[in-house]
C-alpha cells in the first residue's frame, strides 16, 4: 500500500506547473509537465516493486527534480 497520497502528488504537481509555466519539452511542442509526469510514473512503478521508507519524498522529488 502506498504511503504517499493524492494530495501530496497534487501539491507538488501544482508547484512544478507554476515553476515550468510556458516551458516545453526540448525538441517538441509538448508542455514540460509531460516530462515530469513521465519521471513520476517511473518512480511510482519502481515504488510498487520496491517500497521505500519515504515514498512521499520520492514522488515529490520526481515531480520537482527540475525546479
């Protein structure tokens, strides 16, 4: 069972959205948030296989790694 919550995710996602407002993923027209979402999906998948002590920090770090 995950220890991070939807609210943890939303809070970090909103902060990242503001920090990267107007940015696009290099070489594309896609919003930069796509990259952050992909990184976070990888982290969530990894946590499903190998749970960690602080999953909230892991998910937030994935979303905020470029802020």
